[in-house]
């Protein structure tokens, strides 16, 4: 374990590989005390060093929480092969292994564990709270339902056509062909502006492909042949019945192609929770909520309490 400035890197056992996670500690941390904890999840194609750790993880730790920001299986510094699998069932399963682990920490109050995620991680965080009641509350920051996005934009609105491609590609790879890793984004902001008028694509490129948000493991890549699992999955399935925990969704009022505006409103409407809140920030877009203080600060004002 590496310890630096209130952050410790740990290894958490998962199904058949290990999960890499950073624990962010509150100021004046005392391991004899018990602290509430938050599991923090990164966006699709991102990693724990990006917004889930260095922005939200840090802020929540400063407010007195022990925060565990983890890398998804098959991604970042976590184990699992092949690389760049984005399978929602496994991605939500990761959260459960992280809870297994943090409940063993003497300084974590097992009755006060919450979960937060950004973008696709926000959809997963909400689903994790619906399916693992060790989470006592959940927060989705500009949350995206990856299943819906996979059936729509990522499938060019032709899900059966996308599944045909995935099936052929998986057969090729299983027989020794080269893996097809798709980059979800253009390589430069200039290319993004030429390729798309969508604010989410342009701002995502600006976040992930420049010094602003770039991190060695923030690969924005997906393995096409393994994306088929996402097409039948829905982050909000049975939310009316299973979402009983208090939940908060935060979204900007500038909609973009990744659909967080719509997804936030949908889960807020459908959640069976007695206590549920939606915060819509005026003049804010999806990627502003990753790291821009004028979006992140009003979000945190609602999130932290």
C-alpha cells in the first residue's frame, strides 16, 4: 500500500482478479475513530484518478468521509482480461466487492456507507444502491444509463445491427483475430469539432484528451466484442420497487448526446425512494460537472449534507 498526502492505494479481491482503489482520508484522520464512508465510481472510459477521485473523492474526504475511489474491472489499474470490457453487471458487481472490503476496515462505520458516481458511474452507483442494501444512500452526478446509451447513440440507433457486428467480432477474436478496441472519442478537440456538433462529444474530448483531465489510465476505450451485455441492461430496471434508499441526482440544464439530463429525470421520477431529490443546475453542461468549480461547488453543497 502506498500512502501519500491522505491517500492510500489498496488492492481489493474481486471475482478472479483484483480491484485497484484509492482511499482518501479526512483531515486529522484517526484510525481509532469510526467514519462514514463513500464508494466513488468513475465515468465510462475513465479511471479513479479522474473526477471520481481527484475532485469528488477529495472534496468528500475533506468534509469528513473516508472515500474509496476504485477502477472498474478490466480497466485502469484493476485486473481482469481482456482489457476494456464494459459489462454493466460486472461493473455493478465491483461496487459490492468494494463494500465487502471497506466493511473490514476498523475505522469505517458499516452502517453509514454511501455511494456516488459520475456519468456512467452515476448510473451504476444508483443501480448499486438498488441492488446492495449495504449502501444507505446514493448520488448520481450527471448520471448516464449505459444500457440506454448502448441501445441508442453507441449503436447508431440500430441495436440489432450493433449486436450483429459484436457477434461477428467476438467470433473473430475467439479464433485468434486482433481485438477491436474502439475509442469512444476523437483524438483532438479540433477533430471533435469537425466530427460532431454535440456538446457532450466536444466537451468530453476537451476533458479527456487535453491536460485538463488527461490521466494515463483514462483510456476512453471500449472492447466492441464484449459490449453486447450492455444492450439488454438497464440501470433503472425495477427502480419503482427496489430503489428504497434516499437518492440525489445532479444534472446541468444543457442536454447533450450522452443523455444525462434525460436519465436524471427518469430515475428521479421512477425511484420508489421516500426521499429523493433532483438538482438541476442552470447553464451547466455534462462535463462541467466533472471538474469545474462553478458546477461542482453547488453540486457538493447538496451532496455533502
